[in-house]
C-alpha cells in the first residue's frame, strides 16, 4: 500500500482566519501551492487583504473581510471557499489572534476577560462552523494555532496565555467528540516567528536593542533562531493533510525546542563539569 500523499485533499475547500499577514498568509499561500481547491482568507483589516487580488492563484483565493469571532463571518467564509472550490470544506485553520498584554494587578478583571475572549472566540466560532460542515461531509481537519505560552507563561501576558491554554483544551474536546464523524482537530503551539509584527518591533529599536532581542531569541530557542512563517505553515498544512490522517487531539510544538529548554539555576554549558 502506498503512503498517503503530502497535500490537502485535491480540490478541497479551506479557510484560514487571520490570513492577511504573517503565518496566516503564509499558510494560505502554502495550501494553494500544495493543491488546495480554494482558500478563503478571513481578515478584519481590508488593507491586509489587498495582496490577494494580485496573487498568481487569485482565482482560488477568496478574501473575506470580517471579524473571525463572528459566526456569521465564519459561515460566509465556509460558503465562499466551497463555492470557489466546487467541493466540500476539507480544512480550517484558526489563526486569528490579538496581541495585547495585561496584568491582573493593574487591569480590571472584566477587561482581562475581554482580552481572553478576543483570542478564544475566533477559534470557537471557526470550529463551530467547521465541525458542522465537516460532520455533514463525513471528513475534514481543523488546526488551531496555539503558542508556547499555553505551557510556559510569560509574565504580563496572562490573557494571551490563558486563551491559548483554553484553545488547546478545546482542541482535545472537539477531537474526541467529532472524531467518530470523520473530523480531526489538532493544534500547533508556536514559538517566536519572524512575522511582519516581529520585524516591525525590531525596526523600532536601535541597533543595540535589536541585537539584544535577537540574542535573547537565540538563547530561548535551542535551534538558535526564531522560526519562519513558512515553517509554521508547513506544519499546519501537514496536520491538514492525509499524511496526518491518524493524528487528532494533539498539540504539536513548532517552536525550535523552546518549550523543552529549561533556564534553571543548575543549568551549565554543554561539556562543562559540575
């Protein structure tokens, strides 16, 4: 028996939320490269969708402007992707996120809850629409984008870390509930990735400050660097593909080893005695 091929289901419809920039855009483009029938890109910012019109595969790329947390937006994206592909919904990527820091001792609890919801609600809305369509078709795969912060929290980032931990719990819950209906649900937990946001942050620092950030990122990732959007996209596409057909309920670290690196007082350089 031949091994399953490493590509999305031929002609299948896909949706990527937060797909206007960074990892979302890289994922949408990578899915098209691999043969997806159509990819609907959901984005709240119209300017972030302008690239879709000039893309070489614009006929298979469907821009959908709207809030990914709204179920109506998610439904429009599903329908648009299926219409463009002429095929059922095969893959869904919940990538939309809000990066805003807050601490409980300085921020009202209600505001913290709002920030948690801002990151969790898009995944819940996307999964709700995806499982309905995929259950009806008897097949499909969902990938939720999480973060290393779900397990290794960063001080001052409680809303984001909490939401990402909830998304990983949602991933497991949906995997066991909808697996019997042919729907797989997985997550990727990303480390730091060189997106436009990351590069803009570095550009706002002086040369010395940017150098310190790069050195710090090299230290916390055993591979000695941050990841690329394309590397994240490749991992997401794999989990959507038939090659990952027996993987569900998993959270796959795509973090250059960040979550397995412990900066501990007893840590020592490789090769040194103790």
